[in-house]
C-alpha cells in the first residue's frame, strides 16, 4: 500500500464493547502487518500501539444518542476535509459516517417489525437513524460494505436492494490463537454440572430461556447451576436473582472457561456472537440458536437448534453435547490476523481513492 494510510472511524476507541473490541483488534493486527493506521474517535479509552496516530474530535454532551452520532459524523467530515490529512488515505468507518470508502456493519439493521414501529417511524429519532444507516451503506463514495456475518448480509440485501451496486465482503470477527492448550472441565456424571451464560444485553441473548433449559436439565439429568456473566444483579428480574440454579457473576474482564461444562447462548438476534468463538477457542462446548452469526464458521463442538424448540429438547441436546469428549477439543477457525490479511489483500488493495 506504499504510503497510503488507513483511517478508521469509531466514536469510542478502546476495549469497551463488542464492536469497539473488534476495531481495536483489527487496527492493531493491521499495524503489526506494517499498515499505516490512524484513528478518528471522540473518546480514547486505552493506550494504543505507538505505531498509530490518534485524532480526537470534539465531544458532544447531548443525552440523545442519535443527536450525538449526527454531531460526531459532522465533526469527522470537517476533520477529513479540513486539511488534517495531507496524504493519500483510505477511510474505513465503523459508525454511521458521511465520508468513507469502506464501512463495517456490526449490528442488525433497523427493520420494520410491527404496525407500532411503522407509526413510530414518524419520530425524529427513528427517521434520523434510518437516514444515517442509509447514508452509511449507500453513500456515493462507499465502495465496500463489510457485514460481520452472512446473516447480516442477507438482511441488508433485503432492506436495501441498491446494495447490489456495492462490493460486499463478510468480515467475521477473529480470536487470538491460544499459546497453550486449555484443559476444559470434564463432565463425568457426578456432582453438579456447571453451565454459563454471557451477555449484558441479557434479554436479547435469551437468558429467560437459558434458565428454562437448566431447569429442564436439572429435572431430567441431575443438579446443575448457570453462572450469568455480564448484567448486574440489580438489572435482572427478581425471579432471576432468586433462582436457586442461577449465580449472577456480573461484569468480568476474564471468564474461567475451564470451570464450565458448556455455554448456553439462546440469542434471538445475534449479528455474530463473539462469546461462541471464545468458548470454542477454550474448548468449551456451545448450545445456541440458528440466529447467531458465528455458527456460520462451522464449529464441531457447537450444537445449533431452532429457537422454537422446547427447553426439554434443549436440555437433551445439552446432555449429549457435554458427554462427548470430542466436543472439548479447542477450535480456532478465524483469527484477528486472518481478518487483517483479508482487509489488506482483498479490500484496501481494491479501493479507488
């Protein structure tokens, strides 16, 4: 790429969320490959590699998220067009930007799901988000749209037929290679089985149903416990807090994967699902739904069920999953370096700037 720099746009730069962690890992992997990486952000949360250059925009203090996003994208445009960059650049956005060659689409697109939603689209907030989403993927300067899963690509193509004019490449999140082989906990049919659920957005990720699954498991196969990581106890309904089969662990930067028999992830709308790839990286079996993007990677130690199946069926599959030692072999299908090489060889090299 010679002297061309790649400028990544993200409001929060640091390991403070799923999308933000993706940007952090990708940009650092690119820097390690020798790419000149620069970041435009509103807030900096961690100390990045010294190989990178950081450009901070003004901070908008509005309590309205959509107004804050509109302010940020205007600030980004002013920064880019105002002479800050006096060299050839490729602009790669992870936000609802106005000026970029590439956008990575991390979350589910906005969909009309009900009559109430159609009426609510009259609101300034929803109209603004829809307009910003359209600008992000269909702007005249946009050359590549990178959904993080085939599931997201399909939704985008359905909602935006004009997307056929753009180049689309799926850019799955990666994981780090393990330096040593983990020793996952073996279920030998004695004692208490230990399962885990991970997700601050516990409702969308299916915590209610996960609890039904372990209750069915407890009734049919013996005592078990579900450790819940992510949400604070105060944010959960009382029936979750008081459930004898549930232990609320709250937010944690590290999960002791080796202590668990399986991950239960019955998400109802999951663009990718990094927790699935992390579990398999550590050799922990996974029971999840067909609405999770990461199952597209084709893991061996993952059982995928339809969200309409009963908790009894889920419990039966959970028992089979955790009693097959083949499912405990660690799997790494796609790394952050693989993602960086995809960008370097198949995307950035094709951008006309």
